[in-house]
C-alpha cells in the first residue's frame, strides 16, 4: 500500500492495479471508499484498460487476429511501478510487455496519478502509444463509495445528475449489453437507490450528457461530488443491498450480443496515433 496525505485526507493505493483502496477523511473520521469485503465484493476502484466490460465470447479480432482480453482489461491484475511520489501525490505506471502483447497487440504506457487537494482527490490517466501504428483502446474507472447503512437506508441515498442528462438506460444480460433496462425510478435529474436497484446487475447510461454527479443522503448535509472529466458513458453498480455504490465513468461499455467481434467496431473505441497521449480521469470532492 502506497500512502499519501494532507491535513484533511489520507489515501491508500495498492500497487496491484494502482487501485484506490482508502480515501479517509480525517476531519470527519470517516472512510469514503468501500473496503473490499471479499464476502461481498473484493474490489474498491479497479482501472479498466484497454477494454471496459466484457467481450462477446471473451474474444475480439484486431488486425485479423483473435485475442482474448479478460473482462475489464489487463491492468487491474498487474502490479504498477511507482515512478514519482510526494507527500500529497503519487504517480504509477503500467507498461506493455511480452505477456500483455499476447492478449492485446499494442505497446503502451499507462500512467496513473493521484493528487490530493483541500477538498478533493484527483485521479489522472495518461495513456501513451509507444508502438509504431495507431492504437485502439478504451478506458474506464470503477470506484466504489461506502454507504453508511448503520444510520440510513439505501432508499435514503440518491445519485443526482448536476447537469441535464440524456437518460438512455441499458442493463446487462449474461454479462453483455441488454437493449433496455425497465422498471427503474430514473429521470434526467438522477436516480434513487434501493435494496433491489441492482438486482439485474449493472446499469449503463450511454452518452449520458452530464459530467458531474452527487451522491447524496437525505440523512446528512455532507455529500460526495464526482466529476467524470467528460467521459461519455456512465455505469452504476453494486451487489444488491450492499453498503456501497460504484460510480463508473467509461469511454466504452460491454459488447452487445450481436457484436461482430471486431475491436475497431466496439462502441466508443478510441484511436491514438503513434507517440501521442490520451488524458482522462476523475475527481472526488467532499462537500457540505
């Protein structure tokens, strides 16, 4: 665990996956991140690269060759190198190698930087194409935020869309994109959680049109504000009834059942010229 802190916050990041494991508010004596209980869900904030979600049949075709890329990509199960560190910031890096190239044929460097501010934690991604040809990829985030179910019910929590949203809601079926998700209390202003809200798996909002979310409890004035840095798609997920919720800014999403399996046709696929860099990330702000 790598630790950074300032007067307000203390943050812990695992080298495995450069996964944010703890975001502790010293002022309020409170942990903001889900603590990865393996009996419920053993993650806390995996980084999804170079795919988001699941491929149809677990395979894709790139330049005429078949590759098997695990659900949510390669880096979440790999150790990152610490390449720069200060008291309130740290930078990790993943670099392609012989093993990654058997699953995904593009050379890359993915840098992940964590930076603390007075009320914020900023997570920044810099993806560099180090190969000789155009690189196809996508990226997403999967942070899980703890809910205080000792003093509130799930029904007391809501996720507010701060800017006007385009609500085109989809779900998952057998791990692939379902056409529509029904029977959910959702409108352009946001969603209200409940014990059954995720009973059919994750919910996916393609092209949502809002970059700022607020996780709010009717039982307190404190709230969590989440800036997606402009990622076009949003995933929401938790194990049904569990004391956390994942706010997931994505640049792509799971394959549909009728996907042709060609990586270049995956919805939202990004293209990066050789030696160019793509920037993404998110910011967590604690408001009152």
